[in-house]
């Protein structure tokens, strides 16, 4: 039996709200689609966008509801 509880990992609903100024999210069958935007339009690169991408990878990677697989086309 564990002595401590697991640390809470954000859900899609939680991190989609956190990153809403930078990304749109859609998940179907475990596949997460992320689209970048700036104020609802085309992406304008900035330090803030660069930082958001780095933070997003960490959160998405910890979400157990996302599938991670490699493409068979890479073989």
C-alpha cells in the first residue's frame, strides 16, 4: 500500500483551459490533435508561444488518456 497519493495530473479539460490562448484541442479515440493559433488566427511566433509549446509537451505527455505510438511508415 502506498504511503502517499499520486500527484494530480491535469486532464484535457484542465489543460485546454490553461493553454486556450495558444492552442485548440480535440481528442478522438485516444488521439490528441493540437492546433496552434494566435488570437484565433494564424500563429505569430513569440517567446510566449515558444514557452507554451515546451510546457504543453510536459502536460500532454503525462495525460494517460492520450495514445502514444510510432508510425509504421517510419520503418
